[in-house]
């Protein structure tokens, strides 16, 4: 799922300039206590799973679940507090929401919906904002 969201953002959000990476790149930045060299940039991470209603019938276990992904946006404001990033951020947030919300990847049973967005940090002249999206899927396990 993460790879699909990365590809979608690269294709649909021109302002990111293809700067969309996954968890490995994000982990490297965190280990180095660093920010992306060029911004705006995005990292797509798995946020979690939430199980729903389960049903066990002869020969099959089924359960709906929601899979959540987070899109972490980093935008440098070229000032110490990152305050100048706020104007740029609003347009980028809208573009990411429009690219993901309502999108139905071919192998899923639902469409992505926006769960929440929140400011993570204003540090080192950069604004970091996280958008979380969720999609419903289904487990089908022969028993």
C-alpha cells in the first residue's frame, strides 16, 4: 500500500517535484537528526491497522480492517521559526488531500478517506505537517 501512495503522490502532486519517499528514508533522516535537503518533500509511512467486524464461516475467516498511512510533509520557510512556510503549506496540504482522498486503488475494497491532519513541528526553519489517511480492506483466510 505504501508504494502505491508514493507513486500516486509523485504522479499527482507536482509541487513535491517527485520528492516522495518511504519509511527507510524517513528513518535515516531521524537517525541523523536531519531534514530533507530539498523541500517541499513527503514521506509516506504505515500508521497502523484497526480490525473491524469478523465472520467465521465454514472454510473461511473474513474480517474488515482499516489500514492507515501517514504522509509527512516537510517545508522549509527559510526563517528560524518556519512561520513563512504556512502559506506554502496550505496549498500543498490541499493538493495531497485531493490526490489521496477518494482514490480507490484497484486491489482494495474501499477508497481512501482523510482521518486527520496536524502540525508536528516548527523547527530549524521548517514546518512538518502530517496527514493521515485510511482505507478499508478485507482479510479472507481459508480455515
